[in-house]
């Protein structure tokens, strides 16, 4: 059985050595928008939420989220998801926790900016791809 839990900033600090490899592994697939240290700083400042998914007393997955606020909408954005998920169906059952958290914080949606492969996993929750993000570096 998987048990998700939102960590308070002091718990992020207390468990950082255990959770940082999971976050770092997920950040390896990013475009470098945020470093591990920057994410840590934002978690301590309550700008990023750190969720742990525990099974049999050990952390299996770490998910980080934040709010994206625009003029007309507010979303709960999943920044990273790293760790080991043995049984996706058992883990996805906790998606309603993120939905409730988003709803309780006046969000209109949940957004996941990630690799294309997430689309296969998220079909069960009616996520629709809005667009893909492509980037080209400008050499100075």
C-alpha cells in the first residue's frame, strides 16, 4: 500500500538527504529551468510543495508541485516525479489527493510538463495534451 504525504518545510529539511536523489533524478530529464538547490530553497519558502509516497516505511516516490497563476486561471503544476513505482495502478489511486489539493487552493487544473511518455500513463485520468514545449538554445 502506497501512502502519499505533503511535507511541511521543516520536514523537507529533515528528510532532504533521503528525498533529494529522487528529485535530482527527475530534474535530469528537465531543460535546466531549475536546479536542485533552487527547488530546495523554494520548498523551504513554501513556493514548491514536496510530496512523498511511502510504502512499507520507505520513500518510493517524491513529487514536487507548485501553483501557476495567470490572469484568468490557476493551475497546480507537477514539476518533478522521481522514484520507483512498482505498481502504477496502486499509485495513481492517490491522484484524487492532488485534485483535492488543487481544488482547495482555487486551481482550475493540474498541469504536468514532462516527457511525451507521460501521455500513456495519464490517459486513465483524462489529461489532454494542450501543446508540446520545444526549445532552441541561442548561442551567444
